[in-house]
C-alpha cells in the first residue's frame, strides 16, 4: 500500500509541475501555422492539406523515420519468431456469421481506405489512416480464418512491408543527385510523388501492422517454456 | 469550451482511471478501447480530424485488437511441459493485479 | 733507484699479490703460484729497503684519485710487514702442503697481503680505507681456515668486531674528511690537521681511536684476538699478530692529530687504556692453556704499551717526532718478534722429537729468543724500549705521574716475561705432529733472523737513542725479565691456572646478548598474540568484501524493479533542484 | 557537391542498407553489409572534407528550412560522433560477420543498419521532435538487438529495456510539448532563445533530462542496462554500450547548453553530478561483484556513464576555462569509452567463445591460448581504468583540470576513486586469465577477424589518448564559447 | 651540428620507440619462433644502446634532443635528453641488453615467452620514457605505463602466489599512481604545464600558496614513493619476488624502484627546485623518511630466509639512498644520490642475476641451501660477492663511492646524523650479506642440490653467466674507476654541474 | 478557458495518471496501458497547448500523428515481446531479478 502512496505522491508532483508549466507558459513569438499557411501555396507545396504537407513535405524526415520505426518493430517480431519458432497457425473462429460480415465489410473497408488515401492531399485522411483501415481488413480476415495465399509468401510480404520506406527514400534521392536537399522534390512533380509515396506507405503500414498482429506467437501453439527448446538451425 | 467538453474530459479521465484500476484485466482493456474512442472524439473537438481518424483506426481499433489478442494468449492455462523449476501459476489474468 | 722505479714499486707492492691472486684463479697457473707464494712480498720488501722516502705514485683514475707514497713512518711499517709476510709465506708454503683447502687459503693470503701493503702505502683516504677493508675481510677466511667450531666462532667474533670497527673508521674518516680542504679526495695527511680544528674533534677521535682499536686490540675490543690467533693456521696468526694488528696502530698514527694539539683528557684515557691492556692481558694470558692464546694475549699486552705511547703523544705534541719514531721502532720490534714466536709454535708443534732429542737445547733457545727480545734485553727490544722511554722523558711539561712511566713499563715487562715463560711451558706440553718441512724451517728461520737482527739489517731506522746509552739502560731492562722468569717458575710450581676462557669478557657479553634476544623474541611473540584477533577481524572484513557471486544488493533490486518509481522520484528531485536554483 | 547536401547521405545509406538487408536472404546479409560499409565511409568523406573546409554544414531537408522544416546540422560534434559511429560499427560488423555463430541471427543486420540510421539522425538533427523520432527508432532497434537471442533472459532484458526506453521517450515528448508551447518552434536554435528561468522551460528541461537519464542508464536508473548489455550478442553489446547510450546523453548535452543559459541551474547540475558520482561507484562496485564476464563489462558501462554526467556540474556556473576543459574532457571520455568499451565487449565475446563459458572463473589459462583477445581486453581496460597513455586517461586528466579550475575538488575523489575501482574489476578478469592452474586444452579459437576487430578498437582507444588534440579542436563548437560567455 | 636537427627532434622518440616496436613485434610472433624472437630482442637492445650512447655523447656536447607534441590544449608530450635523463636511459638500456640475454637463457623451455618478452620490452620502453620525459605529464604517462607493463611480468608464473603478489603490486602502484595523478593535476592547475627545469616558476607564486604546494609535494612524494618503496609504501616489493629472476632483477635494479626514485629527484630538482623545497622545509622530512627506510629495509632483510626476499628488502633500503641524496641540500649529496641511481642498479641486478643462477642451476632458493655453492658455481659466486660487498659499501666497489659522497654531502648540509644512518646501514648490510657469503664460500655442501641443471657446465649456462659477470664487472669498475671520464660518478657530476649549480 | 487549454489540462491529468499506473503496476499489460494513456496525455498536451488561443495548428497535429504510429508500433512490439516472454517463462510480469 505504501507503494501506492509513494507512486501517488510522485505522480502528483509531476502533475503539479506540469500544471505549473501550463499555467506559467510564455507566449511564443514564432507562429508556425502562419509560416505553414504561407508555404502551402499551389506553386510551392505538393499538397494543400496542411497536415499532409507537414507530414510529407516540411517534416518528411520525421515521417520517414517513423515508418522505419514501424518496420523495426516488424523486424524484431520476425527475428523473435526465428529465434523461437512457432507451430502452425490455426487461428480463426469458424463462425459463418463472421464470414458473412467479412464478405460484406471487406469491400467497404477497402473502399474507405482508398478514399482516405486519395483524400489525404486536400482533406483529412492520408496514408496512416488508410493503412490502419487496410490493416483492419487483414485482422478481420485473420479472425475469420481466411488465408490469403498470395500474401502469405514471405518474400512478397517482406517486399510489401519494405516498399513504403524504399519508395520514400528513393523518391528523396534524385533531388540530392541534382544538388538539392534530400526529399526536396521538384515543385511540379511534388503532388504526384507524394501520392506515390502515400500509396506505398499505405500498403506498407497495413502490412506492417498486420504482421505485428500475426508474428506474435499464435494462440494455438502451446507455450514453450522453459526455454530449452532446440533452436532451428539456420 | 462547453459542457460537452467538460463531460468528455471527465469521462476520458474516468475511463483512463478505470483502465488502470480495474481488477479484471479484460475490463481494463475494454476500458482502454473506450478511452481510445473518446480520444478520437476529443481530437474532433480539437479540430484535428486527421488525428481523430487515426486514433479511431489505430489507437482504439488496432491497439485494442492487439491487446485483446494478447489477453487471450495470457489467459490460457498451461500445463507445465517437462521439468522446469519455475512453474507458472496459472491464473485467469496473470499476476500483478492492482496491488 | 730513480723515481720511476720507485713509483712502479709503489704500485707493484700491493698489486703483485692481487695479480697473483687472479693468476691463481686460472687452473693452469695454480701450481706455479703455489710455489711462488712467499715472493709476492718481495717488491714491498725491496721498496722498503731501497726506495726513497719521498717517492710518490699518483693514479688519478683509480677510485677518487689514488696516491701511494713512501715516507719515514710507513717505510718502517712496510719493512717489517714485508719481512714478516715473506717469512710467513715461506712457512705457509710448507705448511699448506697436503691441505685440501690450500687453494682458498692462498687466494685469501694474497688478498690480505695486498690490503696490508696497500694500507701502509696509501696516502689518500679512499684507497687507504679500501685496502684496510680488503685486509679486514680477507683475513676472515684465514681465521676460519680450519672450519672447526672454534674457528667458525672465532671468525664470527672477529667479523662482528671488525665490521663495527670499519663502521667507526668510516664515520671517523668521513667526519674528518669533511673538514679538510678537499673532502671528496682527501689525503690521509690532511686529516690530523682537519681533526685538530674540527668542531667535532672529540667525536672524530673517539671514532678513529675505537675503530682502529679493534685491530690494535684495545681492551674490550680485543675479544677477537685471543680467539682468532689460536685457530688460524700458524703463518696466518703470524701475520695477523705481527703485521695486521699494526695496521690499527698505523691508522692512529696517521689520522689522529698527534703532534698538533695537546689533548690531556684523551691522553689520560688512552694511556690508561694502554696500561689496562698491558697488565690485564698479561694477567689473563698467563692463565691460558694453549701457547698461541698466550701469545695473542701477549700481543694485546704489547699493543697496550704502544697505546701508552700514542697517549703520551696526545698530551705532548712537541714530543711526537721522537715518539713516532719510537713507536714505529717498537712496532717493528714487536711485529717481527711476535711473528717469529708464532711461526715457532708451528715449528715446535711439528718438530716432533727434536724438542726433547739432541739439539733440543738449541731449538729451545731459538724458540725463546724472540720472547726474550720481546721482554727487552735483546737488540731490537732494547732499542725499542729505550727509545720509548727516552721519548717519554723527552716530553717537556709532563704531568708529574709520568715519572712513573718507566717503572710501569718495567712492570709490564715482568708480565711479558711471565707470558713468554708460560708460552714456552705450554710448548713443551704440545703433542708432537708431523715433521716440519724445509720451507717451514726456512720461514721461521728467516723471521727469527729478521727479528734478532732487524736493527742491523735496516740501517736507516730512526733509532733515537745512541747505543752506548741504550746499553746503560740494560739493567733497567733486565730486572723485569729476571723477576718475570722467577714469577713464572713460582707460579708454575705453586699456582693453578684460573679457568679463564679465551676471549675472556666475550662469554658474559654473549650470554647477555642471548638473554636480550630471548627477551625480545618473547615480547614480540606476545605482541603478535595480542594483535592477532585484530588481524583476523580485518581479514574477515576483507573476505567479506571479496565476492565473486552475483548477489544483487537491495539497491540493485530496486533499480531493476522500480525503474518507474525511481524515475518519478528523480524527476521530482530534478524539478526541485531546478526551481531552487 | 557543396557538402551540406552530402549530410543526408549519412542517413540515406544506412536506410538503404537496412532495406537491402531486409530484402536479401539471411545468409547474404552479413557480407552484404560489409560491402555496404565502404559506401557509408564514402558518404562520410566528402562531408568531413567540406566541414574542414567551410565549418559547420547545414542542409534543410526537403528544401524547407527551420523552423518549418528540419535541418541537418553537421557541426564538429555531430561529425565527430558520426565518425565514431562509423568506426565502431564497421568493426562490430566485421566481428559479427566473421562470427561463426551456429544460431542464425541474420536479423541483426537490418536492425543494426536502422540503429546506425537513427544514430546518425540523432547526431545531425537540429529539431527536438525529430530527435524524439530518432530516439524511438534507436530504442526499438536496440531492444530488437537485445531480444535477438530469444532466450528467456534476453526477452526479459529486452522487455525491461523497452519499458525504460518508452518511459524515457514519453518524458522527453512531454518536454517537447511544453517547449513547443513556449517557443512555437521545434528547432534547437529557436529554443535557445527561450528564457531559461521560465517555469515551463524548467519543467520541460527537468522532464527531458530525467527521461534522457533513464535512457542513458544513469544511476540509479541503470537497472535495465546490465541485463540488456550483458546478455546480448557481443557485437550488439558493443554497439549498445559504445553508441546507443551516448545518443541520449548527447541530446541532453545539447539541450542543456541550448536551454540553460542562466547560471541558476547550478543545483540541478550538482544533483546530476552526484548521480554521476553514484554511478561511478555503484557501477564499479557491482562490476567487481559480477561472476560473468559480460555482466562485469556491462556494469562497467554503468560506471563510465557516471563520468559523462560530471559534465553538468563542471560546465554550469563555472568559468570559461573550467567549462572548456569539461567540454573537452567529457567528449573525449565519451569517445574513449565508446572505443574501449566496444573493444572490451568484443574481446569479452572472443574470450567467452574461447572458453565456452560466461564465467570469469573459467578463464584460467586463456592467457596462454588466446593472448590476442586477452591483450585487447587489457588494452581496452587501460582506457577504462583511465591509465595513460589512453583516451580514458587524457579525458580524465581534462576533467580533473576542469574540476580543479572550477574549485570543485570533491569530483576529484570521484575521478580517482572510480579509476581505482575500475582497476579492481578489470584486473579481476586479467588475474583469472593469467592463472596457470589446471590447464584445459579445449579452447575454441574465435576467427582472426573477430580478434583483430577487438584489438583495433582497443588500440584506437589507446591512440586516442595521444591524438586527442585535433579531434577536440574539431569538435569544440564556436557556439560553446558564446554559451559559456553567457554562463560565466 | 645544426645540420641534423630533425634527427635530434626525433631521436628521443626513436629511442623509446625501439623497445615499443620490439614489443609489438614480439607480441605478434608465434610462441614457438624462438630464434626470431631472440634476434628481435637482441637487435632492438643493441640498437637502443647504440642510439643512447650517441645521444649521450651529443648531450655532453650540449646538443639538444627534444621531441615535442601537443597532446591536448595546455599539455604537451615532451621527450628530452638532458644529462640526468640520459644517465637513467643509459642505465636502462645497458641493463636491458644484459637482462634480455639473461632472460633468454633463463626462460628456455618456459611457456608464455612471447608475452614475457613483449611486456619486458614494453617495460623498458616505459622506463626510458620516464627517463627522457621532459615534463611532469609525460613522466606520469610513462610511470603508469610502467605499472601496467610490469604487472604481467609479476604474475608471469600464474600461480596462486604470483596472483596474490600481482594483486598487492597493483594495489600499491595503482593507488600510488592515483595519488601522483592528483599531485600532478593539482600542480598543473596551479601553474600550467610543468616542464622539467629547476624551479619551474613555482618560486614566483604567492607565498600564500605554500601550504598547497606542500600538500602537492607530499602527494607527489607519496605517489612516487610507492614505486621507490619508501617506508610505509614498500609492501609490494618483497611480495613481488615471486616473479622470474630477470623480472625481479629489472624491477629492483632498474625499472620500477628507480622510476620512483628518479621521479623524486625530478620533483625535487626540476619541479620544485632544491632551494624552493628547502624554503618550504620539505627536505628535512624527506631525509628522515629516507633514513628510516634505509634502516627499516636493512633490519627487515635480516629476518628473511629466502634469498630473493632478502635482496628485496635490501633494495628497499638501498633505493632510499637515492632519495636521501636528493634530500641533502647541496651538490655533493646530490651527486651521491644520483650516482647511486646507477650503482645500485648495477649491483642489485648482479645480485638478482646470481640469485636467479642459483635457483635455475641448482634449484637453490633459500639462504640455508646455499652452503657450498661457491665451489660448484665459482664465477656466479664471485659476482655475488662483488655485488654484496658493493652493497655493504666496501671500497673500492661502487657502493662506497655513494656512501662517501652522501656522507660528505650530509656533513656539508650540517646533517651529521646521516653519517650514523649510513654507518648503521652498512653494518646491517654486512650483517645480512656476510652470512650468505660465508655460506657460499666457507661451508661445505650439505645435501644434494634441490634441483640441479646444466651439469655439464662448470658454473652455469653461458647465457646466464655472461650477463652476470658483465654487470659484476661494471659494478666493480664503477667504483674502482670512479675517477675516469664516463664513469657513473663523472656523469653525476656533469648533471649536477650543468643543471643544479648556477 | 478555451477547449484547447481544457484538453491540455486533461492531458496533464492523463500524464499523471499514466505515470501512476506505470509505477504501481507490475503486470506488463497494465504497464503498457498506462504507457498508452500517458502517451495520449502528452499528445493532448502538445496539441492543446499549441492551439490555445491561436486556432488549429497543423504542426503539432502532424507530430501527434507520427507519435501515434510510433506508439502503436512500440505497443505492438512490446506485446510481441511480452507474448514471447510469457511463452518461455510463464510470467506476465518481469522477474525481480534476472
């Protein structure tokens, strides 16, 4: 119980400190929104939706690294599976209702994803949201026990997961070769390139999220502790 | 800021508290999903529809599914295989609940 | 002889023994060297006989710049020393035949000889001390040559005392040299002057007097003498007693500020010491059981007399020129006579039946002759004693009691005579050994001759008293001999020898030392016992520190488990610190 | 190229390499990575040349300059660290590629490349949120590398590490939020304009500092480190100890200098210094008590991190001289420790491989059979102990001088005591290795390349001791003096 | 002479480097390449000796040899050949040659020779570095390197005993190093870079700083005193005796103890300046400390039954002569101290070689096993005798020269009590050496030798015997020919005349 | 008080709450929940404070989007590791001592 009290005191202190910080905050002199809105003009930026512009133009390196973070998570999951092999994946609820729902819902979700992707450049939406919806599709399919044999091939999967980052980086390189900064796309091509990147990102994000879902040890596999199982030889 | 905001905010804090304090881990996870959905609403109130969408899809949806899936995995009872010294205590929710 | 030859001789005299020593290390030369053993002393002898008194050899590259020179004083010493070494060398050549350890003996013989000549000739402090040390250490091997238990004991006592002496000498020399003009390359001849004016004069004199006194056999510093002489081989004891104890005397004569200042206190002390030695040694000596021990005590006694002379010079600086000559003469006289006596012991021991057979009388006479000389009535003895007496009398402002000095000397001569009588008596009782070889006879004979005719052989000797006057003093010299002989005969008849062990005072001293050591050991052990619990606790503590296991401490547990909590606490602290600041 | 643009290659090449290794089959990844290393160096060379020619390099990524966009800033410190990263990584890669590990750890390669990308990003970035992303990338890649073995121990270590990293990042993120609210910008250059006395800024700084301290494993927040660094593969441990923990430290250092122009933070700086002192002693003590070789080395990292944090008391509120010395000393310590610790971990890996046991007590006799590995360990130990002639010593010397110049003599005790304590544990290993007891004859020999990699790292930590002058002159920022003027 | 000045600038570094290169080469050689290693070792030693002799001649002609390199701001790495440095360098390189020859013979068929010779060369490199160091920082650099390179030599045998000795050794030397570092750093903070030159600007400091300077001096002396085995800090030395004989020879005669003593000389003369030290009132306590050590070491030596341990305690005692000479405020005492730096090296290395010979040839380690060794090993025994008498200070051997100069120097300073210490020490030396000599020469062999080798050699293996005889000859010559040019005494006088007398 | 500022306050509360949960719980799932709640709080703080009185600001919003993806990636990774850990050890919290 004393732990709880200590923890409460500690978090209280932090809360108070944060509160003080909020109360006493100075007024900033800079205003990024203004800067952004002046920057987002059809001639300058490839996209008009400010958030997408921030994500894929002004602070594109953040996004690029973020995709890398996602990818790293997947790689770790893959590595762990390799180090600790799983049995067959027999997950799935054999529920006809679910199958029906999936059949109905799936096209709709795909459509939503496509819309979100497309809308990204001007309106709310974008690669992340689309990717998440797409990943949702995958989760549903998995819950329903449907296996997409085409996508089960590791090589393809891997390619899909990597694609986003690869496209992102590759698009960034030509400007550099032309003597400009990394990711400094030419203004006239910016719109198209960003769409390309977004599309690739959508696919990759979806696959990555799905993989993270699937690469955890499957429910059907019996636990392997203690850790004395023979490793699979390379 | 209106009543709606106040209500939303309080609910948010309450669900967060429930998610952290529930004895039942399942309930905690469910509360967390609710919390995520409420967060999406908050983002709408904060004029951030993009985040709202993402929060709904990713924060609440995917994270929730992942958590629930893991929960199911952790709920499984295991027969100890072979001779291990450290036998796990099979409980319904694992250990370490709100001490 | 011209200077070049003199210089060569000066170097060769100490160097030849060393060269022969090195040659003896080469197996091929060993036999020949053994044959030439006596002749190592020849250059020194030639130098002493034929060299010019102001010959100098400078070897700047050696040590701090070595200077060898011949002057009036050391010429006398060199002369009798060389004679003695030659004679003893002949004796040794024969004596060593068939000795298993002869090789080692020869090496040490050469080393000792070199040191002895070197210290006589050396004029600079460093080489003087070097030669002195060489002689001191090398002779140890000669003393323990027999390796018997007594020999080892005698060697140990000798070594301890000799090293103490070396230490005293070194301190004295250092202190004295520091006051001289060139302390780093001081000449021996600078020292007396420096000492005379030094603020530490008494300390220096004490150091040097005691330091050289070890060699010269001062009372209480003499302990090694009666132990070492009997156990050493005969030729070794001959040079030991005849030549080497004179090194101490030479040391006094060259370093002490004799003839420069008058030091009545020191004079009294030194003379008293001398008399104590002269009489005490005689008293102890007559109670000894072996002839060589008796002779050793006799040496102590004689050196006591010489010490009296030195003491006199401390009182009367102006008498020093006369005294020094007299002392040198006495040293020569005693050195040769004592050498002959010691070699005689060897002859007597090995003469076998001849002591009682035909010609025994002549032999006895020959054996007794140096003794008689020692007591006074012979040529050299007479010269020495009379000149000493004359020197005493030559002092100008004497203390009144100096008038009794001749009488005291006469009493001492009684003691000497008694000792000689005792010596001869004991010789008679010696178990006869194997026959002496010709070389041994030669050595003895040579030394005997030198001792008897010494004064005639060395015409340049400074004899202060002209002959006729010396002859007039003959009665003075004779009565103690008669009295002593009488006393000896009576004593032999009616008195039993007291069981005084050789090395007299050594026995109680070493017993006391042993007790002291035991007490110290006990104390230390008790101390250690007291400290042991402490040490055990300490080591237990360090054992506790040593840990190879990975028992994580509570702090480490907390750090692993409660990262979040610690995080929060630190955050709070940090906030506090930031706002405080 | 004008140089500035070339900075981006330092990010791009590792990312591309990561992608390539992900796509390549497992058995090609190691050698493929080695083939990619020259490219990385090739990217670095023009950058360095340009820097030497024209000073600090800047490139606005995407063509957008701060505060709207993010710029990569190649100042001396950043480039020095990039060089360090490249050097250490090259040798660790060589070690890992040469490692005839029976178990397949091919995922090490993409993770390692991501790690390098994250590190380079952190060194070069001038934007606090970008740093956050970089930290996350770094943290997850590092966690992945720790978990690579898949054993229970590795998983627990990884989990612990992950939780610590996440908590630390969150604290940092909250700090970012506060700073953005206060400054309206995320660029470090703009943040420097803030008034350091502001409550918001102080709370932000405190949060970020503690978060970064957690990530740097400063005592007593080090709980995650020993298991993570001690249990991982040797090459991974080397990378983690040498570089990863330094990333958060460098961010803290930059933040401290940017935000804390006012001398009132002295108390906080002293507090951090105290924690550093605690780390030095506690880490050293625990290292001594370890029975397993790599855990000993890991605890040694805990101890050495403590030295780095002496920077704060030595630079805050002290004179210009002391501050400059502290700057030089800390950076040199960082470099020396990176090289030495990497060498030490690799050497430890070789030794463990040679005797087939993780226990120090089993090292008996290894000195005779694997002298080179032991020598590498020893040489690295020299730097760790801070004995001359090594980088560790020169660094310690500078810190000593700084402590004396600022009159803060208690830190002398820390520097001295820490050195002695480290000698105790380093020589504990050597002592066991020199024992010629019951000799065993079964020593497996690590590949020569692995031994040479360890030796090279160790030797370079030694050489650093005599070649520090140029490096330090290169890394000393012009801005530092300005900051210090203000502080002093 | 200016034509070859670039060479002059590099020469000190090259001299240090020869052994470093040798060390590196030897480390890289495979264990079984004995021949090549021998070639490496000997050629490096000979080259180094040659270079040092060249440099020594140059120094006599007042040619400046200096390597200078900025390490970090305000700290330089300076190697410079001044007469004092050259003196120590010459000793080290000369004895390195002999010890290398000796070690090759000693370690025949022993394991870990690569390691041994590698660290051995490293050890010499550090010693030469210490000798040539031009400032306190560089000195410290090599001083610590010496600690490191000697540790593997001390624990070379790898036995439990050796390990314990190594531990003790490290505890002392690293602790001392830390204290020294504190002192050096403190001084550096006060006056900046401290190049070795009399006074070094300390005199001009505010007198209010005198307590601080005193503290720093104490720290420096403690740090250096550990290696020099001054009284309370000597504990490591006898324990370190478990090392192989060449190591103990090098440790005791040249490298370690001398490094400490040399450092004290440097601190007193070149950092503080003798006059300033005198003004601070630090010379007297230093002299007391040295005297206490001299007596203590000798007394402890008396109780030792192991030959090498007795020699070790003798070293403790003898090294303090150097310190004592330094602490005597006057040129003569300084000469005495400096000359003992060389003399003690020559004599002690001879003694240790002999001890090694006895151990290696006959398996004799304890003193009571020495009976009769003189007959079996006459040449070794003669060398031992020379060394022992030299230690006692019997003229005309080297030790006497030292004692004489020290004594005169002490009297010049008015410290007459030092004479008593010197004499007492001589007596004690005699007390623990003469019984050994007695056993060697005058006692018959008692029992079969514990572990006899080289039965077909008259004395012992030539590789072992030659260096022994060579050093014995040198120590004899050093005393006997003290008045000659290029003798140790001559060098010491040159040092004092050039550097410490105005 | 503007909506933005209000939610910033909510963010502060969530941060405190999350930290409390993170400290108190040992069960790894709960700690992850706490972490996510704390993360949400920090996002609210970021956007709320930035937008207070100045209207919508795309920059923090974009940052939050990035943050969310990172959070989900971290959470997912943590869950993977957790499941693997659970599988080999049978524990759902970390051992007190490795």
